[in-house]
């Protein structure tokens, strides 16, 4: 059992998230035309309305609410609320597009050791918080006992080298 301590369920990846919708049609439009997902085949054996979408190595399963009028109303945009996050190539391009689409959003910035992550938060049609960020600016550094992992494979070798140089420098100073 000890050999799988870091992955006791032997998980491979995140497959999909499910989102209960007031209107599958409205949510389909949002996830396709705002976030760039495309519809994929959904099992015909389901006896409820919904749609499946895919992109960025993740699925989104839209489920029609049985009580659309009883769903909670969209609240103020709160970056500390539950959300899903997508990395982007250009924060300025995303902000420009959200403005053009008249989608209300909130900006935030996180700083860690002189490295900045910019964030934009907005809601889908049912109030699910969406974050767009350049989070791959900050390396993913395990707290203990794991090897270094990065958000972006493209920048992995550069960031890993910089982090290893920093760690080496700290050990030399001691």
C-alpha cells in the first residue's frame, strides 16, 4: 500500500465536470462561443436532457435542471467562490474579448516571489464562476517529498532550472 501513498486511488487525470443548467441551450452557446468547447457525442441511454462538450483535455457535462426556476440566482462575482480555471495565452486578448462580448468580469492579481499571476473572473449563464489566468507563471512546488511539477510543459525546463538554481543557492548559503 505504501508505494501508492501519493496516488492511493491510482488516478490518471481529471475527466470532466458536470454543470446543472437552467437552459442547456443557453449554456451550450456560452461554453462553445465564449470558452471554445465543442459538442461531443453523449450516450443515448440517458433519460434526461443534457449535452457533453470537450476541449483543453477536459469534458464539461451540461445537465438540464429539473427545477430551473428554483436554481440559485447569480450573485456578485467573488474570486473566492467555487470556480473552474483556464490558462490562456494572452490576458489582454481575453479581457478585450470579454469586453466586446459584454461579459461582466472582475480582475485580480496574485504575487509570489516577484512573479505575478493575472486573473479574470466571470460567471457562466447559471452563475458558475469561471477564472481565466496566466497561472503557469508560478511553478507548482510540492510542500514535501515530491518532485517538481509545473503548470505549463512548455516552460517546465526553464522554470525547473531556475527553481533548482534557487534551491541550490539556499543550500550553499547554509
